[in-house]
C-alpha cells in the first residue's frame, strides 16, 4: 500500500469534512460562555480536542461495525470492508486520535481534566446500541451535544443551565437528522435484526420523531438566548436554524424520499456553520 494514499483513506474513514460541521458547535459553546471571542490558545486546543475526539469516535465506529458494513450495499465500499485499510491500521489511528484528544484537553480549564472520559464512554457504547434498542438515535445526539458543553466548560470551568440547554439543543438536532439517516438502511437493518426508530415505528414514525426532535432543538436555542439575554444577531441565528430545519422537513416526506440526500447532507451540513456565523456576529462585533 502506498504511504501517499494513507492520509486520504484515513480522511475518508472518519469523513473529515463532517468534522468541519461539528466544530462550530464547540466554538458556539465557547463564544456564548464568554460572550466574546475566546483566546487563540483556547480556540487552538478546542479545535484539536474536537478533531481528536471525532476521529476517535468515527474510527471506533468503523472498527466495531466492520462486519455489518461489509454486508450493507451502501457501506461495503468503506475502507475496512473494502480492504483499503486493515484493522491494525485503524486501531493505531484510534490510539493516535485518543492521544491528540488527551493532550488537547489537558491544555484547557482544569476541570476538563476530570471530565474527558465521559465522551469516550459515549463513543464506545454508541455503535453497540443499535444492536439492542432504537434509542441509539438519542444516545448519538447526547454524545454530540457534549461538543458545545465541552467548549463552554473549556473556557470557563463551569456548566450553568444555559450550557446544558445548548447541549440539549444540539443533541435533539443530531438525533433528529439521525432518524432521517436511518432511513437509508431500513431494509438492511430489518434483515440484520438491527434497531432504529424506522424499524420500530416505520418511516412515518421516524418522521414524527425527527420533527419532534427538531422542534425541541429550536425551543432549547430560544431558552439559551433568553437565559443569556442574547442580542438580535443571536435571535436571527435561531430564526435561520428554524427555517433551515423547516426546509429540510419540507423537501422530504414519508412517501417521497428522493431528496433525502439533499436534506441530510446539504441542509444539515450548513446549519452549524450558519448558526456559528450569527453567534460570531453576536459576540465578536
């Protein structure tokens, strides 16, 4: 195997482009916590902690699900099932990502040095949950909801209720789009005996769950803004998020999933970036 090809394969393994969309939530937590732009030191180490954590999470997911992925037409071309990377290589990658994460968190607020194991538990448990329960979507949301809370505590050492509400907003946003995402694999999940809201409640049930989750996400963003006494840039950001989520739900229906890719990969890909830009305007201007 050419060493030149390895970085690209690892980048595809963890979908490095999705890290770009996860990062803004950690920044949002840090910016709102201070109501100002954090120091360059904090931003650098928050960034590295997020890159390490997300790379570790995706690497573990790929290792644990390699056999299932090999039997799924949508995922059998991934690096492990396709033989483009070995299990040993991915395991070494995971250890390296963990090391980066640990080095980064120890550069932030002292309390973070005690909290760092919490995301790791979430990373390890998540891939197994779909083997047992459809609640896996909410678990994934809760794990991703740690990002803004981590950014908040990293710069202040505290977690007031607004930080928890912000984490909850991200958790419900992620859980909602994961309900949509599960529709891609409905037939495979049924054949494999895996659990999701779609296998438990059907396509319409997954849609109802996604709508409820996204309504709760917007409600929690409203609560955060009210608690912080946010200015109009923040509120414009909440409106933008609500409109983007409404558009996402408008272009896909239980009886018409043709634009599911657009809803999942395009709309969700811009929500975090758009909201961060409004928070940046709120706190940085």
